[in-house]
C-alpha cells in the first residue's frame, strides 16, 4: 500500500465493505487522499441495519509545460496542473480489485456500491440483514 492520506474522523468505523474500499483505494495510482464520513441515511430497526457511508477522493496533480501563444503570435510556454487520475480510472481499478468488483450505479460524478449480508450473532436464533451503501465522490 502506498502512502495515502486517510481522514476517517467523520466515520464511526461501521461497515466492512467501506473498509475494503478504503484499502483498495490505497493501491490505486494517482489517489492522494481519502475522506470517509457517515451519511445521515444510516438507521437500524428490528430486522435490518442500514449503513450509509460516503468516501471523498482527491487526486494528485502533476505540473506540465504546455505551449501557448501570447498576444496571438508570441510563442511561449506555461505551467498547467493536470490530475493524475479520474473517477473513471478509479472505477476501472476497483472493478479489477478482487474484494470490490464493479459498482452498482455510476454517473459522471459518483460511484455507488450496495452490499447486503445476513448477520447471525452467536447464541441467537434470529439474525438480521445488514445493508451497506457506499458512495464515492471526487473532491
């Protein structure tokens, strides 16, 4: 795992799949930092528990010299910052990761994963359903 800044101060730590996503993002080239937060949609009732988390990514920016013209005819160069990764590239990397797979929903600015599992606590006959929704955004 590379050196990546992870801010989990707004996250309660609930959600094994969210942790798997954060671990997988540590291996994606160009991701400089991750912020994980609990979403206000989380709730629990007798038969199920719904966890909603949000992950915000920011990418490394590389400086590149680009040719330009001044006043329409004087040639020159300028420094331009270019993102080292895109959300589409992150989607491709997470799809290839064995613990994650493809997102359930994607659009131009978000990836959404929805995972459900049955939890049966020890010494109880009746379990509950844990539904975990994780949304990934670019900062």
